C-alpha cells in the first residue's frame, strides 16, 4: 500500500470563448476569448434563422482578447456568436434588447 499520488494532465490549449457580456446587451457587447497562438480570428453573428448578420476578422496574438460586438445595430432578439480561429470553432449566445 502506498500514498495517494495525484496526477494532473495538462489540458490541450485551444480556442475558448470565456464570456459574452453584458448579456442581454443594448448598444455594445464584448466577447472574451482565449487564443493559443497568433492567428486570424473571425467573429460572426447569426440570427435565429441562421443568417449571418455581421462578421469581422482580426489578427490576434496568444492569450486573452476582448472583441467588441455591435449590438446597437441589431434588432432585438437572440443571436449566436461564432468564433473561428486555427481550425477551431466555438459558439455562444447573445441576447439584444432595445
């Protein structure tokens, strides 16, 4: 019988959407990302019918990054925020109210 040994496996670094705030939003929202490498990041907003209503592409370095979303230009409703970088895709929800 031996002592308990705790082993931690490192989590593979990858794209992560940490938060979309404020949610619900009126004028502007922010999507907070963690990026593993310097790469092009595409952020797109889709309405409930799956139509793309806005997108932008930015070159960002590794680490935490905040990108602005133009909630004030959108109709009130629920949107899907899709972030694509380095062959990975993450999604989050955003509610816009006016």
